[in-house]
């Protein structure tokens, strides 16, 4: 019943989100081994309606490579550290 001391480690498919007008912030709780983030809940056939203009990683210069298909938003960052990463997805208005 109580879960204290039984915390599950974050994995590469664990994301948290917040939004502001015109953007969604994607918090990746753990980097995948290949540096390719698969955000299933932001695929074209999933919860986010409309398009994405660009993806940027907070704290880095320039845009981040990405693509979006029916099943997922793919972010190609190359980072494989154990630290969380935050991305900003600018939305089409």
C-alpha cells in the first residue's frame, strides 16, 4: 500500500509536459542510449492537434533535429547523459 522507498527509476520513455500559449515544454526524465527521444503522446495521431514549427533544447544554441509521424514525435539530440533534458516545441498557430 505504501510506496516509500520503492521509487521506480526514470526511463527513456518517461516524459512530463507543461504548456504556454504557442509552445509545449517536454521534460525528458532520462536520455535514451542512442540519443533519440521517442515522445509517443505527441505523435500526429495522438493528443496534440496542429503542427510543430521547431524544437529547441533549453540551454543549447539553435534548433534540434526532429520529425513527427503518426505514432510519435522523434527528437534527435544525441545526448545520452543521465540528466533530464527540457525541449521546447513551438506550435503552428
